[in-house]
C-alpha cells in the first residue's frame, strides 16, 4: 500500500532551500566578480546582481504559487504549460528538464561533491584513474559521483518519508555551516567596507547591460530549482496552503542567505582578488583568511554536505514530473509506474539516474576548468529562465482561458508582479543572448531538439 502524503511545510521548504543552495554560492560569486571587473560594472554591481536575481526569483515564486494552489497535481510546471498553451510546450519543458537541466545539474553537482571529497581522501581526484582502456578512462571522481547518484536514488526509492528526512538533515547541515562562515567573516574584523567601491559603473550602456545580464545568468544558476517542489504537488499535505507558503519562504530565505554570503565575500576580498581566486573557490579563500588553515577543511566539509543535499533534492523531485509525462504518453515506457509499497515512481528515478550517470561518464560535466562551469551556468540558466517566463506569462492566459478554475491563492501584486517578472526575464534573456550568444544559442537548440521526440510520441499516443 502506498505511503500517505507526508510533505509538510517544513519538508517542502527544505526541498526548495536544500536544492537551491548547492555549489553555486560557493563558486559562482568568483565568476560574477570576474564579469564585474572585466565589464567595469563596479563592486556594488556585484551585490546588485545577486539582489536582482533574488527579486526576480521571488516574483516568479509569487506567480507560481497561484498555479500550484489552483492545480496541485504531480508534474507542476509541465501541467501549467500544458494547460496554458498546449501539450507540446509542456513536453518541451519536461524534455529540457530531463536532458540537461535536472540530470545535467545532478551530474555536475555530483562531480563537485566528489572533487571536495578529495580534500579528505587524496585518492579521490580527477587524475586518479580507476579504469583505462583505449579512449575510455574513468577517474576516481567519476566513480564517487556515480556512487552518490546511485546511493541517493536508492534511498529515494524507499518512499517520501526517507527522501524528505534525508533532505531535511542535509539542508540543516549546510545552513549551519553557512551561518558559521558568515558570522566569522562579518564579525572577525578582517575585512574592509571600502571593497564595495565603486558602487555603480561609470557609464550605463549596451556593453555594461550585456555584462550585467551575463553575470545575472550565473546568479540565476545558483537561484535555480526554486520551482521543483511543484513537481510533487499531489504528494503534499494541504497543497493549496503549503505550496504558496513554501515557495515564498524558500525563495525569500535563500535570497537573504545569498545576499549575506556575497556581502561577506566582498567584505573580506577586494573584487579583483575575488575574481582571481583559483578554481572559483571564493568561499574557501574567505574561510582560510577568517578561520586559518582549518578553514579549508571546514569549507570543504560544508560543500560536501551542500552538494549532497542539492543532488538529493534534484533526485527527489524530477521523477514525479517524468511520471506525469509518461501518463500522457510523452515519455519513456514504464516511467508512469509507481511502486505499490512506497508510492514512488521507481522507474522514473532509475531513468533519471541512468542518464545522469551517462553524463558523468562522458565527462561533459566533469572538472575541465572555469570555462566549462561558466558555460554550464549560462546555457542551463537561459533555458530555465525562458520556461519560467513562459509559465508566468501563462498565468495571464489561464485567468482568461479558465476563469472558473478554483484559485485558493491568487498571486500577490497581480498583475504587476507577474508582469514585472516576464518583462525582466525577457530583458535579461535578450542581453544574455547578446553577451554570450554561443551558450544562449545552445540552450535554445536543446529546446528545439525536443520537437521531433514530441511528434513521435504524440503520434504513438494518438
């Protein structure tokens, strides 16, 4: 017999916070600092990027809250796009989520986890080769990443209770570590408030806006995954109340944490130094300055916990969306099946794990340096922001298309808040494309690549 619904407000909020806070806040700030220096944006713009990213995310969360309360069904954003536009748009989102956003993030963050495990176990490193035959080479880092993905997938197969408890524990651990780092950095007297000058760029023009937008794409990567709690809406207690509260609490809380973290980073390190940190390890650099030699091990432990929590949240949520797509005949066969004892979509979990492992083994999301990590941030954020904007725009369509749909929660600030989100998203999508056309184009290409699959599966369904 399937488990009863077990996701409470604390569980749903923990999923959002635990998945949003992964490796991004520990690495992306150095990339953004580099963009701010190269684009002559001013040190204040470094913080501005994080604040605007948080504001944009919160506007999106307020808008999604209405959709989640009105349609508390598993599948979340897939359902909203399907109802507002057409099944094809819902599918294209699910396709992009599976092929790159969700599984790509799982692979990338699992690799990050394994790299930091190497701080404690020197035998775990990208140069420690476990298997080599011809052109095939598997490193110890890849093996540890695969073990993490498989282990968390196995744990999630045992039901919502196990998955949510694991998520709550890992989220508490990472928040405690961040709290210690922030308190020590901001109260230790080792920083300088003059690092925040100049507050703004000398001139605001197309070049500075493009640089600011590319920087924002990196921040949005760190803010991403705030919407995944909607994927398992039907498994939530009192979803009409719980989901809106969790979306607002989770996104607002992470915005506060990120702002304080970047405030601490810039207080300790001048922006030029932050941009030049080796391997984007800005948090490690700050920890070493404020905590001494032990700071490196402290921050490595924090990142191990944080990345494990992020991977668990991603593993936890995605399969519920794939299951809903499969029920509509728009995903791989068997993905719609639910385990009779645990109530979990085991086949979907395994499909997700298999593709994430393939991505780990290809090395496409392995440790190939700053350029790859930066590219990943841009093209995934571009695709994710595009679909989020499309979904929020769908809020206006559904108000007209389904006026009698019960709406226990209505978006705060409607129509201004959702309109602001769509307008800001369109503005930054344009400038992200201008500032980094190659990776923005790759994100768009991934979306279009799903059309042939939709046509094939929709014909089979018909």
